[in-house]
């Protein structure tokens, strides 16, 4: 199976957001891979290996994983990390994150899918910075491919021509069969030890929870793996936006609370001011 | 929340992408797999037996060596691994230092092809464990006085003597043992566990490095084949060259321990409220926190610059001494300060500072005591030997 995986870099979600006027100040920001995309890379690797075959030497690769990112040249660092985890090659599309919207990203991915012809476009369910949760759905629509979003489990069908994708919905777990090629976006449970069954790795194989570590061997091997650089213009993507950001404001600071002297006063305030009683 | 590092001077920018990636891998490994188990092992006085294989899988053992299953990393990347391991525990870093710098390095530098093939891939994978026998009960800072002898026989050598304070001694499948031959020369020997006349005893009752094994090695008419000698070794400079590698790693490791203590003290003092405000709001506390940060920043820059010099083949042993001396001394001070700022909580293993403080007492003393490094530097700058 050939899998195209998206990997976006986002500001470290654990870092405090700084503002400069009415825009976010990105100076000094620590950029990290979008967590759900990292999960997608891990899922892609699990889908394309036999983890039971390699013995102490690790898993045997069986398939191809191509990681793609749209962003500045520095994204190479995050792509290199994915290559160190085990992805086969990477594509860096030069682009300014501020000049993109979900629709344009989807169009770009469609173009890339036409060139790369993967069996599966695998993505995180959303990016932690914009939280759009739109690109996978849009891309599937443009491609006329089946889609399964918020994947918690993936099981390859016996003939290898479809995937059974488990989705945690309000009423329980829903299994959707998508024929390949397809678009799948992953949720956080996809990195559970037994979330992925690819028909090659032993069905009882349990992975360590979470995305795998890049071993030193992997990091050294990644130096030799190719990162192909291209640009939106080269791919023929017209820079038109459907969504424009008109304003960004910091959440208002929390107001100080008040101390009440008695239960009566509290009840009165809840009744008269908060109007919850 | 996972560890974010202490980086007041944007030293991250001094690292290559690859070095950062390696550091981040080990940072996550330490947070996920070692932090949850370290206090338990320290309290019980046990070494985590699964650690060698895990470090081997990640490629951390003998990581700076070329070939034989080793990663062939540059000195800065190697140093960053030591930093992250010691951010958890000096005992864990000690294990890795001994395995890589004190056992794999001499086999790699002074061993025969057969010895290398036999030991290096297994040690890199963590399947075999090594120890380094130089120090003796009566000869620590002055190893040239060693009493362990290697006498020639028809078929090889006979070792007699005693080594003490040997990290991983009781675990080791092979010991690199330094002994004096009848000609008076110091040579290195590989002694395998189970060899007749070779016994180990673990040292009990340690206050320090409790999550690591420290032992004595006893040699009583221990017969070794000719193939046990490291043919390339000769003179005290051979073991000292190993120590030079290990001391370099320690200068990075100490940064890790100091960062752990600083982070803990900073977050504790920001939370701990006394007299209606966090204690971090008091001048005496701030002065201590700032002192720690200043020392860590100095240490980072020293270790980084030493690494780049080493990369260029220009690091002198005296420069290694300066980094080891400085970084370990300030890390020990940082641990003591952190313990102080944590008040009574600092004396329990619910927090790290007390453990680091106890560990760093050993690090202060081993691999060249603080005094010895001072004399090495004193001799270097004055030209006058003050050892004797």
C-alpha cells in the first residue's frame, strides 16, 4: 500500500500565545508537529509493515509512506523527524501558512494525489492551531473518493482493497468500510496498542502506546532519505482564498471574583445577579 | 506536562536539526519510560534490568563509536543523550557512560578485530553489559600506584588484585581490567564473567547512585588466555583516554541533573504559598533561582563549546577537566539549593532534588575528583605540578 500522509507544523500548544497588536506574535514560538498528524504518520507506518516478522531487528517494511507538508523551509525539520520514525520520503511544498485556507490546502493535496497516486490519503483529524477539521473532507469531495473521518481503529480488508475504519460516535462504535483509494483522518485512539490491523502483523501484536520513537538508527537513515521541494505555483495552485481571517483577539482576562459574607448573600447574588436560581 | 528544557540563551539554535531530533527523542523516552520508575528503583536500591536493552534499541550505547552496530554520532549529539539520561538519574547516565565510554571505547580503540566482533554489537544492543576496573581500594586519584598484577604464563596471564567502586560490576558480562605486568607496564584485559578466580561483590548501603550497581571485583589467581589482553593498550594513558571520553559525557550529564533541579524548584516555589504569596515572590528565593539559571546557562555553553572542539579534534583533556569540574560542581550546588527551596518536601522521593543531590555527591568524586581536576588545570596554567 502507498500512503500519502500530511504533516503540519503548529506552535507548541503548551506554550502561551503572545499577541502583537491584533495578530498572533510568532517570534520565539517553538514549532512542533501537529499531534494528530504525528498519529497519522504512526498509523501509516503500522499499516505498511510487518511488525511480527523482523525479530529483534525491528519491523519489516511492506509499502510506501510519503509525508507531505505545506509551509516554510524550516518544516524540513518536522519532515525529517517523520523520516526518522520510518517514513520513506517527504515532499515540502513551499507556502506561507498565513496565505492558506483549508480549501486551498485541500486543492493542493488533490494535485499531489494526482501526481503520487497513493492508495490512501491519511491525515490527522485537524490541526491544533486552526482546528478547522475540513481539509480531509474537502479533499475526498474533490477526489470523489470515499472518506472515513475520526478513525479510532483501522483494519485492512482481507483482499487489501478496502479498509474497515472504526469511529467512536455518540451511540457506540461505527465501522465504515471504505474501498481504496480513500481519505481517512485519524483521532487520538488510533495510536492505541492494537488500533491497527493490517493483515500482515500478527493480530495479537501490541505496539507501545503512542507514536514510535525515532531511534538513532532511524535518525541516521533519515539523513539519506529524500525531501523533494516544490511550490504551490509549480503545482499550478491558484492563490485564491474562500476564507479570510478578519480579526484575531486574545480571550478577555478573567475578572476577579468576590467574597461573600454569608450564605444569604450568596443566594441573593445567585438569584439577583447571576440569575441562576 | 513533559519537560521543555531550560534554554535562557537560545542555545537550541547552536544545535543542528539532527542533534535536536536526537535530544527530543531521548527527552520523550526519559519522560515516558524512565521518570515513572526512577524513584522506585532508587528507593529499593535496584537497577532496572530492562534499561540496557531499551537503550540499545534506541541506539544510545556506544553511540559515538563507528561501526559494529554503533550509531556513529557526533560528540554534541552524544552529549545531549547523556544530558537527558542524567536529567532523570545520574545512575542511569553512569550505566550508559560506563558501557559506551569505558568499555566499548577501549575495546574499539585497543582491541583485536575478534574482540570487537565478539563484544561491540552485543554491547551496543544492550545484550551484554560491561564494567571498567581501574580504581582500587587504596588507589583512587592515583591509579599509577595500582597493585593489581598481570603475570605472564605459558598460555596467557594470571591476574591478582582487587578493584573497587566499579559501576555495573555485579551485572557485567565482561570487565575491562587494568593491571600491572611484570615489566611494570599497565595493560588492559577483558575478563569474562564466570572466569575461575574472578568474583564480584556489590557494595551495599550507598546513599548515592542507588539505581545503579556499584561493586568490587576480586581476582585470585585468575587465569586468562593470551587473547584476553587488549593489544593496543599500554601505559596509564590508555585508561585515562577512556576517562577523558566519560568525563566529557559527564559534563553534559550534569547539565541535565541541574536542569531537573531548577525546573522542580521553579515550579514548586511558584506554587508554594507562605505569608499569602508564592515563595517565588520573595527576594531570597529569586536570588537562588537566578543563580541556578545562571549556572545552568554557563554549563550549557561550556559543554556545547567543548563538544564542538571535540568534533574538530581539538579538545584538550584539560578543557574536559574544566567542563567536568565546573558543571558537576554547579549541578551539585543547584541540587542542594533546590532541596533547600523545597523545604521538608525536598527530603522525600516524591520530588527529585534530594535524589539528584545524593547522586551528584558521587559524580563530584568519581571520574576525577573536584580536587584532581583543579590540580590538572592548575598545572596546565602555571606549568607547576602540584600533585606530589
